């Protein structure tokens, strides 16, 4: 029987939401093992001077707990 933990991460990019998602995946893989799922919960942007400054995604990352 396995137990799965879910954490929330926010990825950012100056270029696109796609890059922001890739940043979440890259960073999650650096410290987590047994990733089962990464679900994107929200897309938003941070604005500066009436222009898009940063694309952001909020993601839930599911991974197995190791014993």
C-alpha cells in the first residue's frame, strides 16, 4: 500500500505559461522522487506598468511517500 503526499508549487517565467509549467517540473524533479502527477490549478500574470511582467502557474504535485 502506498501513501501519496500533495504539495503546491508556483512556477514563474518572463516568457510564457508553458515555460512556467516547465520550471515547476524541473524544480520538482530536483528534490522529489516518485512524482505521480502534476496538475495545474491556476494561471495568472503579474503586471508592471500595464504590461505582463511574469507568467505564473500554481500546480499541485503528487508523489509517493517512501518508507
